[in-house]
C-alpha cells in the first residue's frame, strides 16, 4: 500500500507549485500519493501554517516546509 502525504499551501504560492512539481517528479521513481489542501479554506489551518507553506505532512508529522526535502520524503517511504 502506497504512503499518502498531505501538502498544505495556497493556489497562488509559487513555492507550493514548485514543491508539488517536485513530488510529482518523485512519483516517477517511488509509489505514493498526495493531496494538496488550500489553507485559505480553513481558518484553523491558516492559523496553524500561516507563512510556513508549503508544508508536507505524513501521519501528523511535518516532513518539510518551504522547499521539498527529498531525503525526508524518501526516508518516510522507506519506513
């Protein structure tokens, strides 16, 4: 079963777009899925993450923010 990550960000965030593109590139080599959540649609998420976006979370743990940490993602995938 593939791991599932959550990316918190905003539609107009260029760093978010870059991080998503990086995850999509990683998907060519590793099996996982992810959802992108717009924090502007949830006041609690906006308060929690504010300007830390983009954030990649797995099982409640933040793996990276601002930029894709490929090592952290691959480590999570390795278990």
